[in-house]
């Protein structure tokens, strides 16, 4: 039987931080990502995740994520600070610090900062390891104006 030596390290490929993760500059307002600072910390690309994503978004006052759905993933959204309205299915849910909403797979959802200060939100997917795998379908694309 061989013994394994456990090392204590400060750097590790499975450790990520908000400050060291760049904001996703590819996300555009015209695609529903309005004035958001989105950071993808744990994904297939960053740590080799297979079924989950963990991210952090800062929503300045007035910013929002348009209503959309993910055909292949469940989502949770937890507010660390700030206040806003989270669309979950057919309801607009008031949320504040310490509160979390769960979005079932393929349900419409979105978020808008309705407060005077920034919202700091941690969120994640289950069932997909990237936005591409989760799928991203905007409400307006499913319901074109008549």
C-alpha cells in the first residue's frame, strides 16, 4: 500500500477567482446582456467541468438580462447584495441579499436591477458545462412581434 502525500498549495488549476477572471466582452446588449459584468469562473473550458457552470455577475443600477431560456440546463441565481426582479416562468419575483431563485430547465427567466446600487449575483447551471451547451433562446426570438 502506498501513501499519498497531501500538499497545501495556494495556486491550483481548479481554483478560480472573480478578480482574475475577465469580464465576458463578447456578450452584447442587443443579444439581451444589457450593461452586465459577466464572469464565467467554472466551466468546461476553465476547469474541465462536465455538467455544471458557476459564474458571478455584477449588475449596475438599471442593467438587466433579457428574458430567455436554456433548453438543456437548470439555473440558480443567488443575490449576495442589491435588489432586483427575477423573472421565473410566469412570475416576476422580488429578490434581495441572501435570496436565491431556481429556474427549471427550459423555463423563461431574466433579471433586472431595480435598486440604486449594484447587484452582486452568483449563479450556476446544472446539466451543461457552458452557455453553448445550455442553449440560449431569447423570449423575443420565440415570440416575434406580429
